[in-house]
């Protein structure tokens, strides 16, 4: 888990959308508190909404330059 975290943090500035999928209250609350530190859009989804989360996170289209 630590190695995954380190790899993710190396690329965090490139993320446009982050979908957190959890039914654990403290994790969702922590995400709400610290989401302002994350780049791009961050949304919380329940386990039952995991398909919606995948759809949302992969539907991003970068603005034209």
C-alpha cells in the first residue's frame, strides 16, 4: 500500500479527477477536509456507486488549448 501511495504522489499534479470510493465514514470525512489540497475535481462515491465513479473519472475531456 505504501508503494502505491508513493507512486501516486509522484504523479498527483497530473490528475484532473479523483474519485474516492468508500463506505468508511472516517475516510470520506478526511477526504472532505483535505480535498482542497488535491489538484482537480475530487468526488466521493459509495461502494454501490463504483460504476458511476468510474464513468465520472474517465469521462473527463481536457479543455482545448
